[in-house]
C-alpha cells in the first residue's frame, strides 16, 4: 500500500474535478498479479537465441530421411512474427505469431517435432504447415512453452528490471476521502492585489523564478526571473478554447447568476472508462475565424465560478456536476484559481488561458527526457500513429489489446486533441496522461471484482478502533433524529466520526461502552453518545456504501453487571433483523454455501447483516480503556456507584451470563480472547476471535512470522494500537496484513495527516470497489493444514522489487489552488509494508507556480540527464 498520494477532501469536497499528482514510476513489477509464473532460465536463453542470431533447428520434409537445415528467427514489434529460413527455400515461412497454431508432433523423429500451422492460409494454396525438429525432447518442450507464452503475452520475456510508466493519481477525482471528524468549512481566500484586466495573448509560459533552498529553515535565494521558452503545438488548442470561451460568454447572457453553467454539446470529449474518446461535431470542429475573432475582440468576461466549470470541462471532460450544497462548494473551490488574477468579479480570456496553459503541464511534458524521442523528433510536438503505439508499448507498458486499439482511438479524436494531419498534439497528450484512464489506480479495482464467497478469514477487513472523534458542536445544530434520517442541509456530509467511518466502507467497528446516569453510552475520545442512537446510526448508514457484513466489536469491560446484562436487549432493539443469525440464515441466503468448517460465513452470505463480537476485558491490556485516575483516587456520590448507577441495583455475574447465552440463541455472538503465542487449534464451529496488541504483534512477528501466516489461514485475529484515549496513536497496519491478520484496527480519528490512516485508505477505500473486504493474496490464504505434494506446488510470495519514483508535478491541490497561496510546500512518498520495507522520501519545499507545483529534484538537469528518483527496496511486496 503506497499511501500518501491521498489528499483529504473534507475541506474541499470537489468530487468531480480531478486534481492530479503527475508521476513517473520505474519499477520491477506494478501489476499486482500475485500468482503469475515467470519464464525459466532455459526459456530466456532460447528466447535470446531466437531474437539475436536465430535458433538452429531441423525442418522435416517427408521426401527426405533426415531433416533439412533451418534457422528460426523471432521478429519483435507491436505484433511478434516468426521467420523460418530453410535450405529448401520453398519451405521458408514468415508469419505473425498470433496467426500460428503450435502443437507437438510425437511421431516425428522420436518425439522431437513441433508443428507450426498457419491458421490464415487459404484453401488450395500453401499447406501452411512447417514441422521443426529439435535436438531433444526437452528442447522441443521449451520451444512450445516459449511460443505459447509469447502468443498469450508478447511482453513475457522482458526482463522486469525497469518497467517505465507515466501516470497520474487523481486526488479527489473518485470521490475518495479520509475518515476524520467533520470540520468547519474554511473561508475562501480572495486576492488582495488587483491585476490588469487583460494581458498579452501569447503562447509563452509564465515567468519562472528559480529558488534554491538552504537547510531545514526553509530560507530561499531567488535568482532572476526568466520566461519559459515558447512552445509550438498549442495554437490549435488556444483557438479551440477561445471558441468554447465565446460560447460560454454568449450563454452567460441567457442564464441567471445562480443557475448552473451548461454546455450545448451532445457529447463530451473524455479519456475515461474503457471506450475510446470521441468528440461531438459541435465541440470537435476547428473553430472558425469569425468565432475566434468574436472571443478575442469583444472583451467578454466570465465569473470565476463559470470559469471553474469551463476549466473542468476542457481539462477533464467532466460530464457531471454535483447538486445542491456540494455543487456550491465544488464551484467555490475551483473559482479560487481565478481570484488572484482578477478583482474578484470577472475573468478575461487572457487570464483564463494563462491558468489553463499552466495546468496542461505542457512544459513538464516537453522537458521530460523519456518523451524526447516521441515529441522532439520531426521538429513539431505531435505524435504520429506509429509513435503513439510505440509510446504505449515502451513507456506505458500497455497490454496488447490497448496497443491494437490505438489506431481506432486516435481516429476518433479531433482538434485540438489531434492536429489536421491526425497526429496527437501536446494538448491531447496532456489530457490523456492526466485522465482517470491513465491513473496508477487500476480502474478495474474500483469495482467489486474479488471472489466474495470465501470465509471471512480469507480477507483483509477495513477496521476501526473504538477511539472515535468527539461530536463537533457546529455539526449538531439540528436534531439527532435529523442526523439519523439524513434530513439535514447536506445529507451526504458526515455529521459525526462514526457516520464518516461507516460511510467510508469500514466493516469492523469497535465500540467501548460505559454508563452515565443509568443509560448505556458509547465512549468517544472524550465525550459520550447514547448506545441506542449509535445502533440506529449503524442500521441507517452502515450499508449505504457497501452491502457486506459489519463486524461490531463491543468492549464491555467498563460496564457494571446490571448494564452488561442490558446490552443484548439494546442490540435487539436497535438492530433487529440486521443481526446475523448464523448457519441457518447463510444456507437460506446462499444455497448452503455459508462458510467453512469453523462456522465463519462468507461476505456474500452475510450481506447487510451485523455480526456481534465481544472483546476480552483484561486489565492493563488496552490503555484506551483504562480509567483516567486510579480507583483509590476517585470518589462517587453517596449511594451511587462509580458509573453513575445506584449501588443497590446489583446483578450477579451468573445472571449476566444467562442473558447473553439466551441472546446467542437468537443471533450470532462471537467471543474474543487474548492471542495465544502457542497457536492452539480451535474446535469445529468454535468461533473465537483473537485480539493482539500491536506491541506484542511486533515481537511475535520477529520471532514466528511463518507460524503467524499459517495460523491466519484458518482463524480470525484483530490487532489494535496501544495508546491512551486522550492521545490516540496508530501502528503500522501493514505489519499485521503481511502476517495474514485480517483486522488491523486503527484510530481513524487521528485524521488524514496520520500516515497509518493514509495507508488504511490506500488499502481499502478504492480496492475491490471500496467494499471494505480485500481478498488476501493466494500465498496468505488456503487451509493451513494442507500439505503440498511437491515443493513446486507451494505458492510462493511475490519476488522482491525496487520502486523508483519521481513526482513530476501536482496541480490544483486542495487548499493550494488559489494563486495567492505562496507558502513553501513539500511532497513526501511513503511505503507501508513489512517492517523492513517501510521507508519515506520527501522533496524539498517549493513555492507554487500558479496552480502547479513542480519540484526541482524531479526535473531533468540542464544537460538533459535524468534526475535521481526516490528509491524504495521492497523485499515483501
């Protein structure tokens, strides 16, 4: 989990306008395929022979007793081909590998024959069959495996030492948020310095001030400002944007000031989804001279929020806009881009073009060494079809189907994404590289694609510790009933940390119970919330974002017996039919496939159900449950116990046990126990959940890592942080995940600046559709008692890799979108994983150049040489 790409949008919920980190990544493997088999050394050696000098072989001819001499060559390209040269030239062959069928011929010369069958041959012509003869059976099998591998994946034999990828990370484009307590909205910043109403219309970039940082104090030395060199290839883009500007200005007169800006286009140009982008005739046609003249000479202006809508459409092709209060916040955040260049009222086209030119990141692309061979050859920054295909292969490492569809994709683009010659322009390349389709986050992971019919111990589960942020006073001006029902001014905005946690897809929720004036209460960080209201909130909000089961972990150690006895009835009253009823319900819901021999259900079988887990209550185990002062120093009013309960209301522990046993017959209750370092086996249908503090986990991980992995192939464990409630802190959850532990509960109230919370977000908020359940890799799954019949049958963990990362630029970062934001800003990248893999690198702080951040450490040197990347060595990916 590579965490700190995520930016919290709690202050700026712009869920449709993509803010991007633009990255260049060099890595040995970023595919995420845990089980892919790599070619063996024999296959690599044979591959090199085919590629370099040809493979010497025999060619079978029925007219001769001995095979003829031949040489087989592999011709690499967008489509690999085989070329056979034989001493009998009539047997020569040159065919695309995808058109050849490979099969063994055991009857040829003692089982050494390999048939190449041309599936594209026409009847009546050449038979299209060539039978090659290897020196021995092993060499024949190696050739067959090699050719089949190349047919399935032409990139199979690339040594994965340096895979190069140019991609982006949308900070808020997918609507992802960190879980934290609601905060009051920050006031919009307005420019205090008025700038001229119009500026020269030019294709030159803005003046750049070079700064050199000295030491950690942040002091800088400014050198002379110098304009960036003029870029060719943006003329058509500027004309197109002028055309759209003129339409928006004309439309402005027919729209009221409070209405949404709409565009009269039937189709929107977008690089999203799986289909090729397409422009409508209205928006894709080259702007006529009359329209451009009108835009440039009429002096038309637009309000900042209308400019924001137009900017989002031109850069990202966004089709949708949020409604209601969400739309107001979204437009206000984007409008800040234009505040410092105007008097707060209107924006001219020259000012609009200045900002959009920076946000195209055209200069960063032009100066990037990896793009020189594609952009700078020929003297004009545009990519022909052939260059575009090679760019997809050599730089983007795209699969074969994407490369084969490149021609159709390019043909569907229009001006200004392509020029009049059909070449992709710098504008089109920028839009492609900064689109969701080019995100490092695989779009397929945004959908629930994992097998959800496995027992719960096969998954990593998004988990929250029982320390939740207090209720903000400003968020609860309305009634509690309105909050539970969602009848607030903005129902999509969470009104408490518990609601935010549930809406984020958390599937394991810890609650610590106490009693106040005879009423059951849930302890937050400092305050309280009625237990029944929390249960109603769970019933109303827990399954809006994901349908899969919620594990409700109850900590009852602070309750006196009387209130502990009342908890089962409160659960039945607050959750009712939501409570999971066990194997009988799973058989009815999933046709008898409800879980495993230990009675654990599958996420699919327990959809929209709540499973109750009782945490162990050992003293001194969890500091966040310890009283604030020793019992001897606490006093209580006469006749009232320490929990605000009358002392006369005593209940025997036996009565409490009987009440819970009766409740267990109505709905499922799993007991928790302290983790046993001896790894005892559980009886069938004995559902016990292990609890382990993070400090004990670290010690155990160093001593018995493999036993931890094997044990958690069968049993559930929850790891939790060790910190006082007044000062919550987290631990490296990836330590638990790499050991196979399913639930690493974190105090999500620590906020989006906490690295562990970011790692948790990276693991769960988008992967597998953000449903809160992520299927563990195969080597961490499976029955722990299964013994492989052969060492090769044992599933091995992925091989170590090296990740080299450069963050080229960041644009429209929330909180820094206003051009008046001039503070020093750094960027950091962290890898959270096994303890030995954790690392963090940061660039020196810089000041923004308008809405764009660019760090000198990631920029090429003056001589064009590559800069030193952030390097991460990951032994356990």
